[in-house]
């Protein structure tokens, strides 16, 4: 589907904004929004507003984000007024995981001509999963001259790094990835998805029901589809499944602030195999659970073919790398053509030293 997207031609270089600080708002001041606030400030981004729903509304962003100082940015629940009054270059949106739930927030930003970078997993490659909504948002973004991009941990570790590994092969039959993350690093949006502390039989029924409704793990599916797009493979069909992960002992779960008893659910393992027209199977298994003292985050990928290839990242800092990746994407999104863009259409992700400057935009 992505091949049907025409990227607007850069008609003329028009860069009145070139070189000034980027003005951003943080939209969703939860676990991820807080860490990205600090990183944006470190990079010289002018954080001109913050949006939340209930908690922390009316408080100062600096104190809520754990900066230990006031930023004179009052957190508001009135995104519309904030967007009109402050006219940011970009909204950094860290609220939910599904396009349907997030579309009203994206529409609001795009309607104000404000670019969006989000952690929302479905927008990472929405063209098969939520094509109608994706096309609507793409059209709105283009009409307002704004860009919507989803990034996060999948951008480097489950897409571009895997593509680089695949680029070392002459011939490939199968690609297999496995990644783990600690549920304790995230807020309720994630811990509820992982059924933390729920009876295992109840969790199994819920997970099975979700898959039966076609609600595959959004991050697994969209990462594999982005990978296919990046390396030029054509997805045909897929198989997917999810199972609860079980606590082998009583375990204290900081995310719930209580003990989860032995035998209860401590997370979920989601898996998908994406078949492609070219005969290469792309498989990915994602395990999110409440870590014990001896667990660490792992990301490993194996390419089967000529030659066999593999890579493995231990002590893989998922939460921080999600935030750094997303923040490093800010200038790319501002400089990109309007529309809902997926990462294979952006420049390669790169380290950015020092303060960010507005890259200007060529439209
Ligand atoms: N792509 C990736 O690599 C990646 C990695 C990590 C997380 N994520 C995703 O990022 C999202 C955020 O994660 P998190 O751990 O930061 O979640 P979280 O701690 O639960 O934070 C969610 C934030 O969104 C706010 N919010 C909810 N509904 C809102 C609304 N209608 N308007 C404005 N704000 C609203 C919440 O405000 P209140 O507290 O006031 O309700 C809260 O501040 C999740 O969907 C997660 O799956 C993606």
C-alpha cells in the first residue's frame, strides 16, 4: 500500500525558520512523556506546552517530569487552546497505542498545521491494519502542510538495524526476531495490555479473544510490515498468537506496587510470522513482562540464508532508547514532506550532537 503513496515533490526551498530552536509540546505526560521532556530540553528544544487528561493538570511540567525545577509550563487538558495559542512546530504524542483512539488527538494537531511525532504503535506502519483511518489522516496532514510520523524502539531495533543485518546476506529464507521488555518501566497503558497480576486462565481467554477479533499485537505487526517495506518485500498473509507468561514465584511488581502471586500472569508473549510474496518469512516474538532481579531486556535477530547472520543486544534499554530515538527524529519530521509518513520514507535515523535547530521545511 505504501507504494501507492506519492511523496509530494519539493517545489521550492523556503526555509524562513532555518536555525531557530524547535518549539514543541509534549502531549501525554506519562512515563514516556516525562523522560522525553528532559531529553528535549537537553537538546535545546523550546518546550512550550504540555497536555494531560486528569493527573497533573494544572501542575508545572518541570516538577512533574522530575526536573527538580519549574519550567513555567502549566500542564493543560485543553489541547485545542494550547495549539492555537502557542503554535508549536511539533507535538510529541505519547498517550495510547491504537490509531482509532489516537486519531482525534492527531486530527487536532494536524488541523492546526502542527507536525506530530508519536510513540503510537499502529501509526508506525498502519497501511494494512488501519488503512482507512491512515488515508484520512494522510489527506488531512497534506491539506494542512503537516507531517505525522510514528517512531519508538521499533524504528532502530526492529526495523532499520534488522534491515542492515539483512543487507549483509546474499539470499534469505527466514528472519526471526525476539525482544523482551520490562513492564515495570511503563504506565497503565502498557501494564493493562500485559494483564499483570490477572489470573492466567482469565488472561489466556482475553488474549485469545483479542487475537480472534484480529487484534494482533500492534507493535509486532507494524514492525514486521515496516521491515518488509524497508527491504522491498511484499507481505501476503500472516499467522499470529499470544500467550500469558506465568509467575514462577511470588514477585513484587513495582508497576502495580504489590506482590503478584506465583501462578498469576506477569506478562504476555506475542508472536507473528509475516509471509511475503518473495518467499521470505519474517517472524517476531515480543515478550513484555514484569522483570525479576535477574532478568534483562534482550533484542536478538537471526537471518537464515547465505550466510546465516545474527545480532543480539543485551541490557537493551528499551524505555530510554524509545525516548532517544523519538526525540532524535524531531528534525526529520519537521523537515519531511507533509502527510502520514512511515519510517522507510524518512532519512536514516542518526545521532544528533548538541542542540537541535529548526531544519526549515521544503514544501
Ligand atoms: N513505540 C514504542 O517504542 C513505545 C515504547 C513505549 C511506550 N509506547 C506507547 O506510548 C504510550 C504511552 O506510554 P506510557 O508508558 O508513557 O503511558 P502512561 O504512563 O500510561 O501515560 C499515558 C499518558 O497519556 C495521557 N492521556 C491519556 N489519555 C489522554 C487524553 N485523552 N488526552 C491527553 N492525555 C491523555 C495520560 O494522562 P493522565 O495520566 O492524566 O490520564 C498519561 O499522561 C503507550 O501507548 C505505549 O504503548 C510506545
